C-alpha cells in the first residue's frame, strides 16, 4: 500500500493548472519551482486575524457572521481515502489551518483570510482548500491529530483593497472592502473527487502535459518535448 500525502493547496491550484505536474510531484518526487508570493499578502491577512482574534465578528460589523474568530494554526492530517479499484494506493490530506469561527451551536467553521479580488471563479479554488481542512478536522488520522466538531459550512474573509492614503505623520493605510463569503461543505462531493479523480490519476501512468501548461511552455524553449513510453 502506497500512502500519498497531499497538500490542500496542490489540490486547489497545482492539479487544476497541471495534472502532469501534480502526477510528477506525488508519484516521481519532481517538484516545480516554488511560486514566490509577495510577503505583504501574508502580513495583511495575519494582521486582520490578530486584530479581531477572540472577537464575535458580527459585533465588529453587522455584515459579518455571528461567530467568534479563533486561531488554529494547527497541522491537520486526515484518515485515508481509498478507491477499491486501486487497492495499492491511499490518499491522506495534510496541511495547516489558518483559523476557525466558533458558532453559537458549538460547531466550528474552517475559515481563511485572503487579500484578493472578489471574484467567484477565483474564490472557488479556495473552497477546495477549506474542504480539505474541514475533512481533516472531522476525520483525523489518529487520536493525536487535531480534531474539531466542524460545521457544514466553510468561509472566506476576503479583503479587496481599493485605495491608499498617507497622513501628515507619514502613516500609510490601505483601505477597501472586506466581505465574508460562506459556502456549503459538500463532504460527499469532496470524497468522491479524491476517490474517483485524484486516486485514478496518481495510480495511472504519467499524463501528457497540456500545451498551455506554464512549465511545459517554459521547458519547450530549451528543446524539451514530451514523449510517451
């Protein structure tokens, strides 16, 4: 039995961008050059969380959810997901949660903070990440792994900067709208996706790269060509 540990971000981004690159990473150990993101995004997201930690967000703004912002910053690991047609493989989701909302009924909603454009097509990718984390806290790999009574929702606090200003004391500020986007956590759909799409991909032969795959386009400049064995 081969156990494959998959990160939520790779399911949300790498797989959608390149099944070829996804297969290479998790079956052959060939990793793509890391994407370097500007530090400022992490600073903004962390500052929002720190500012309102342990606050009921509905008291901060009536448009925000009725839940207490809790810090998680915990590594999580799920129980294995298997596919009977590929008995030699199992997938375990492993990643780190940013935060949760404690709801009035005692459940917790897995949430994240993003500084980005409020665009549904773009935000949909983050739902996969949050679904991964929710599955992990509901079904931890062992009694030692982080567990929570998770709700049937996932949420995103999205900050979309619109204007910049500097005051007379040379203090600068970035202003914009923050919205809370809540989505259903569809556990059946998530498990089916891992079992029926991801596991067959990893259990099979290396797929052909798409012509618009960014890394493939880059490598072709140096004469690289994909050939099937």
